[in-house]
C-alpha cells in the first residue's frame, strides 16, 4: 500500500474521477445509503460523494467505462466488508486474500461500475 495521505502534501491533495451516469440523484443515493459515502453537492446533473480522502464525481450522461475498476485503499477492509455485505449491494467478488498480496472484495454500483476495496495482506 502506498503511504497514507499526509496532512501536509507537497502538491497533490486528492484524486476524484468524474463518472458519467444515467441518473445522478439515484447514484448519489446509492453511494450514500448503501456504501456510507457523504454528499456535499448534488443537482440533477452533477453530484459529489466522498468518504475520508476518497471522492467520486458524477455527471449525467451515458456511462462509457468498460473494463475499468475503481480501487479504494482501506485501513481495515474486513470492517468495511461487514458494513456493506448485508445491504442491497451486488458483491462481484467475495472478500479474500489474493496472490498479489491484497485482501479485497468488489461490488457493482447501480450503474454497473466495479468498485474494489482492499488493503495489503500483513
């Protein structure tokens, strides 16, 4: 895992992809209600969700990503898995230790985007 973000970055503060989605409000609600993200800006055509230092932006349009997975580094992936596994979220791959040294799990959001949450295996 890369070093955790510092409170005194040299230049870059955060990365936040902008994803095109069919329905922004529905997408913001999915991330807020099922994945525990916060929302600090939302209209019918644009929304921003975040949790700690991770953020995603959504703009209205036809989703065009194919084969892209959004990976989130976590401090404790087991705790987050326990938080979301019993909600109405499609698990794309169950939590487990991978041969590449990461313990992770994946979910599909309401637009079909794959989100992977993981941490280094200690």
